[in-house]
């Protein structure tokens, strides 16, 4: 994994170098993923903006999270575009790291009883397809690197990135491996969230192991997208992300610099 070492985020990585079905690979400095960006330091901003070329932040958190967490350091950087694409239904302060899993637990089980987390991910597709499609267009339109993040950089970010990579032709096992890589840093991720009043109660109520991403969950999710919708591409097409959009995303994520 192409980890990006930052002082104020512990789950940041560049999604370049992943193998595609056609024998190529994804380009570096096009799509990044991360946990919460609230604690970035000046040196972190320099690394992201000046060294990597970050121009777009795609924030998947809820409106409640944004209000609770307050301004982030990158907000004051004029060259960086910020877009808000909440992939959970907007209902007060519900987030995937706080109480949305409790609120939606029964529905998640109904979506996929064998793995409620997979059911939770399928709920993103059912509840907020407009936000997912908009986020993919944000990535495509970014002049430089785009970074996608939520709170832990695990669930919402994991699903959006998996859809983007799959649409770009990345091999399924590589998509699963990228999702599971967050497990290497889950302890540090949870330590960061414990420092925030927004997330601490929920994080402290669960064991670290129960919050670790499972490769099987992402494999199940991709399999269910195939079974229920015919695959990522048909699902996207059914929500207005057509052939031209798909070609643009693929070109953005795989074309050589």
C-alpha cells in the first residue's frame, strides 16, 4: 500500500499502483483516501497540496459531523475545492461512527443477514445514490489529486473508493485488499477518534477487533452488487453515471501522467 505519512491523519494512502484487468495500473496522485482531516498540521498541508498536488476534498461525513467537528485546516487553503457528499441519510447527528449503526442495525440485517456491515454498505447505494454519483464526478473533474474521507476512512470511504476503483477496472482482489489495509492502522484510527467528543462514546463502546475491516465484508459487498444490480457499472448507469462518465473516470484514474 502507498501509505502517506501525515502527522494529523493515520489512514491516508495513495490509490495509485493498483492492477487493472487490462494489465495496467492506476495512476498515482489522482485518488487518495484518508480518515478525518481535522488534525492536519502545516507540514501535512504542504505535503498534500504542494508535493502531491491535492486540489479536491470529497467529504462523506454527515452535516451533523461537520457542525460538531468544526473547521478543518484545509478549509483555509484557497486552491483546494471542498465538496460535501453525505452518503448516509441526513438525520440529526447520525454518523457511521456514532449512532447510525444502532439506528439502522435492524435494516442492515435485513439487507444482508450474514454480514450486517455488508448490509449497511448496500444501504448507501439504496439511500444516497445521488451523493455517490456526485462524488465520483468530483473525482473525475478534479484538476489534481482528490482525497476522499469520512471519520475513520473505513466504511463510507471504503465503499466509495471500492466503487471508483471497480469502475476504473481495478481487479476485485486489489479492491478488497485496499479496503482491508485500514486494519493495519485501526488502533491508531480509533485512538484519534477517541479524542473527539463526536466519536468517542461510540468508539469506546466497542472492541477494536469488532471495528476492524474484514476483507470478507468487501468481497461480499462486491458480490452482492453483482447479484442485485448486475455489477457496479450497471448500477452507476441506472443512476445517471453513463458511458461518458465512466470513460472519464477510467481515464482520470488510469492514464499516465
